[in-house]
C-alpha cells in the first residue's frame, strides 16, 4: 500500500504528465452517468430522457434539462465528476418535456440558451416547470467555445417543434440529437408537431454532419447510455420512407384509404419498440399528411438564406 508521501509523489508525477486533472473526480462515475469520450458524458436516470454534458477545463456545458427532478440529478452528477462550474445550459427545442427545469441551472450560475424560435414560443407558453432562457440565438449556426472545447449548434429549420437544435463536438465527433431520431423505435404515437417532409430533409442534413457517436434524447438501444451512431439517423429516415411507400402500395392495391392504417405492416421493423402499439397511429399521420398537405408550417423567419 502506498504511503501518504508516496501517493502525493505519484499524483504530482501524473499531474506533470497531464494524466491527472484534480478538477475531475477519480471516483467511479455517478449513478446513471456514462462516459462517451474524454470529458463528454451522458446522463439518463431511467425516465426515458438522456442529457449530455461536456467538461472543458474552464467550465461545463450541459444540454437538456428536461424537468426539475432530472435537472437536479444531472447537476449532482456533474458535481461528482468535476468541481468546475456549469457555464451553459443549452435547450434543444421548445417542448415542455425537454425545456423544463432550467431554474436549477440558473440557480447554479449557468447561462441558459435556446434558439430564437424556441425562445419566442417559451416566452408566451411558459410551462409549470419552465423558465424563459437567458439568451436566444438566430440563424442556422452558432458556436460556443469554452476552454479548448468548441460545440456547434445547428438549426436545421422546420422539422419538430420550434428551434430544434442539433449539437456537435467537432473535435470528438460526437453529436447530441433530441426527438428527431429515436434509435430502434417507431415514430412517437400520432407524430405530434412534426412536419414530415421537412423532417426528412433535416435528417438528410444531419447525415451530412461529421460525427461518429450520438447521444439521443430517447433511445431503445441495449447500451443507450453509451449513445448510438449515425446509422440510427439513416434507419430513422428509411423507416419514414418505408412507411409512406407501404401506405401508397395499399392504396394502389385498392384498399380504402380509411382502412390503410390498420392494414400496413412493416416486418423489417417488427422488433422495434412500440411497433404493435404505434404503427397504425404512425400510418394515420403519414396518410393524412399526404392527403391534407404538410403541417405544421410557418414562414422561414428564423432561418434566413
């Protein structure tokens, strides 16, 4: 066993070699926390939501507060990993089930940020557990630099909700993606607040981003806390297109449109979560979108050419 003097000498050597940072805990990772890469962590307490945080050397950047209970757990996990302060909390989009709990991070001294489209909605639709972010940003791209870390904020226009932002760490080739991709699960119930045509376009643009690993806000992967890959974006996009093709194949075969949702089957995806429960609802939404036209829709004010 090392003596106190020997341990001090060893730590000094490790610090000098850059192998030990005294701001990062040497203890095991906190509960519900996974290391994705050096300084990059995912947090998911089993409530169906995953957040991400990045330890930069000059502070922490957190993504997705979800709600107060989740935010408190996330902040506690951060404190067990590092003694660096949280400088930023970033919201992915406007929906209450993702953008609540921000007061926890405000109280901790963090600046809370959302895209301008999300911010404007949040100002007039304040949920019971939500506070208006400190700052909004507009356009298609914003970079935040903290220490030696850069995180890119990508707004891809209409797809789901308002202000939907995809985050990318270029050095680590890691992304954080909320709602527009859920690995190994069919679309969410009646596919609320999705413009499906624009969603497909957005997924094509996400595929063009340079990343290897993605932390998804929702995931049905066996190793969900460790994140997924770009292939899951590809699969999500293909599911939408396969579903549309199956719907119109039924119509072409003479099936009455009102019976199509109950007739559609996609055996390729039968092992995906909620296949039996939600597939017909997915089909209704895609069918109606094709019949009525894409919705929701709005002028592209926050996404100038």
